[in-house]
């Protein structure tokens, strides 16, 4: 039976490794990454062919596509996940090299290789938060308010520009978490609200900061839906890969603290004004820098206290026929995440530290 050939970039990363593992039985996968995949990923998906390349190297990308054509006759789909990010608010050369030129290299090679469709991983964070009564949609404009957002916005523009030669799907993905957390902003909240008092009771702002989340397994599902429906889609599509609406910090606080308090509402949060939170976070970052510890929290993040990302995913659900799996929302899975934290803390911390420092390793 003929299998479509799929090239996946960023294939050893947090999202990429799960996609590779999930698709490997039904597709011929050529996986591209700067890092060597771990043994667990290789053994889970033994049919996958791995090429260690930097997508910023146009010649290496061209060779990877030629390799795919030589072995499978064609390149059917490209799932472009590879991207650089950091937690600062300064534009770095890596954004230009990987997220801009790297995307151009992938698209040019895909066009030359006759690929049918590109799936480009963007982010809901590519859109700036809007007022609560104006939820973000698939038609909302992207923004350059942060370097990472700017790089994703520019990447989306490149995908759209070449859509007449290479049909593209832009997936604006929400905060991706697993049953072990493995999402830096969520990790920070859970560490804060499982700490000893008084830290456990603190709440930056009014608790109205928020983010649309998506379980890692649902990211795999939305990619599968894109592949299955590609014949029915327009040459350029934008979809929101997340739950509908948002999850506020106060909702997570209650979900974490209620089991600890064993009485709903027993521990009321201590509201921390943004100015105080900024000073505390600045001191924390300086201390971590002095101790040469990686930091993924920075004072600029305080600007988004009580400015949630709220999305309306109606368009995506109607056109793609996909939605997040019931029972897999972040509030649904918090008991599992916290169980892992309390019963296997060393493993939980190790997984999150690898994810937070871009050294993710697939463990199944």
C-alpha cells in the first residue's frame, strides 16, 4: 500500500516528536532536526528516517528534500515546526536565521520538490491580546509586539506569499501542555501555587491573566485532521489550534489550591500589584543570572498581567471538523499533572527542566 511521504522539521522537539511517533505507521516520515533524536523516540518510530540539519542552511534543506524524493518518489506534505525562541524581549540573529530564512528555505525546497501542502506551526502568541469582548479569531491580525511574535508573523506572511505555488495551512497553536505539564508558563504557576505559604497564596494582578491551552495529544489530532482534509481546504488557511475561550489564572489557582486546602475557598489569594510583581521578578532574574541558572521569566511579562489571550475557535471547528477532545483541557488534566508532581517529583522536574531549556527528550 502506497504511503504519502511527509517531511517534519523540528522533529525531535516537544511537539515534533509526538507528531512523528503518531504518524510513523501511516506515512513515510523524514524527520529533520538540529539535534539527534533520543533512543526512546527512535525505538518508538523505527521506520522514520532522521536527518540532522539546520534549516537555516539552504543547501542542507535542498539535499533533505532530494533525499526524500529519491527514497519515496515524492514529497507529499511538509509539517514545519522548527523555530527558534527565547524568553527575552530582544531580537536575536537566530530569529532571522531559523524562523525567517529557515522558513523560506523549507518553502522553496518544498515547491521545487512538488509538495502538495505545507502545515506551518505559528502561535496564538503571534496575536496581541485584545479586549475581553473582542476575542481573537482566525482573521485577527498578527503583531510584532514581541520578537517571537514578530518572527511568527513574518513566517505567516511568507506562507501566504507562496500559497499559489505551495498551498499552506497556518496553525496558530495555544499553550501546549502534557500530563507532566511541560509548558513553562504553566510550570511557573504550579511551582508557585504548590510552594509553602505565603508564596502559595500570591496572585499576580487580579487573576485575569489567561491563555488558551491545548493538550499535546490534541496538537497531534489537529495535524491529522489537516492532512485528512487537505483536499477540501483553500490554498491558504489559518486555524486556531487550542481550546475555545481562555483559562484564567484564577481558575488554575482554584484547581490547584482546592485539593490542598480540602475546603473550597479556604485560602483566598493575596493580590500582588503589577509594580510589586515586576520588582520581585527582576530580583529573581538577577539572582538566577548570578547563580548561572536558566531563566524563562522576565520582567516584560508583567505587561501582560490581566491581559488574557481569548480566542473564538468557531471558524476552525466548523471548517476543519476538529475540536479539542472533551476531558483533555488543562483544568481537566490538572489532577493528573499534580499527581505526577507529588508522586514522581524528580521525574516531573527533570521533564520540565528539559522542556524549559529547549532540551526536550521524548519519553513516550
